[in-house]
C-alpha cells in the first residue's frame, strides 16, 4: 500500500524538480507534506498490536523476565528495519520520479517522522489502556 501510493504520487508529480517557479515550489511542498502526513498517519496501525502485546508484557514483567526499559528498547530496535524499509521504498518511488534532489535528506526526514509517530502511537496505546482500565475499575467499585 505504501509503495503503490508513493509510486502514484511520484507519477503525478513526474519531472517536477525541473521547474523553479512559484507554482512548482508550492506543488513540491504539498507533495512532500502529503507523503509524510500519509505515512505518519498510517502508524495508527501500531495501536492494535500494542494492545495485543500488553497482557503478555505484563505477565512476563511480573514474572521478572525483563523490565520496561528492556522491552521498550527491544520494541524500538525491532521496528527500525520495517520503518527503514518503508522509508527507503517510499523515497525510491518518489524522489527520482518527481526529479527532486536530496535523496538522503528525504529518506532521513521520512524515517525520523515514522520513528516519532510510532513512538507516539505506543504512548497513546499505553494511555488508552490505562484510562480504560481505570474507568472500568471505577465503574465496578460503585
């Protein structure tokens, strides 16, 4: 899905890097924002996985298998190859087709955006679970 969208956007803006007028700059900015925004918003898909992993994590943490820091670090390191793959494929599809320069800059910016978005979604997932569990426990007490 990521690759098809980026390929479609790259084809829509084919040869855009050759033009330097105000319209081309505006089109380039909107293209870059749309790609980054779409890929970042797709990181909402992390939420169900986090909620499915949470009971296993709590059980293993209670048993002393590992701590919170080790789990967060392992989760981060395991997600890096997937995020890098999404970023590199998206960059390969968009930058050459649109005629943009700065392949590495676009890749790095997209990768950092996806890392930040996934981390934020993990934080939101934890907050949702904590809020829903505290709400359900307060409802059962009354």
